[in-house]
């Protein structure tokens, strides 16, 4: 009976050590996963910032081009009106 109790005690201790090792490995994996998630989040944020800056530059370029086109069209209209006025039309 003592031998059986000793075996049970030994198995209990081995299981306890095994569970502690498993818990440590899970914690290490959890920490590693959290670090990877933080790194990925930071990279995503940085990519979004670069993207938004490029989009803003693109919108400004389009706005400038439209303003230039509008200015040219207004000048052409003024020139046409002048020619019509000069021709008494």
C-alpha cells in the first residue's frame, strides 16, 4: 500500500511539474503572440498613415489641376466675349 501511495505521490508531482511547464509554454506563446500583434498593428498604422498622406497629396493635385483648368476656361470665355464685342455680335 505504501508503494502505491508513493507512486501516486510521484505521479502527482510529475503531473504538477508537467502542468507548470505547460503553463509556462502557453504564457511564453501568449507573450510572443501579443508582441506580434502589437508589431503588426504598428505596421498597419504606419502603412495607413503613409496611404492617407499619399491620398491627400493626390486630392490636392487634382484640386490644383481643376483650378488651373477652370482658370484657362474662364480666360477663353473672356477672350471669346472680347472678340464677339469687337465684332459687334
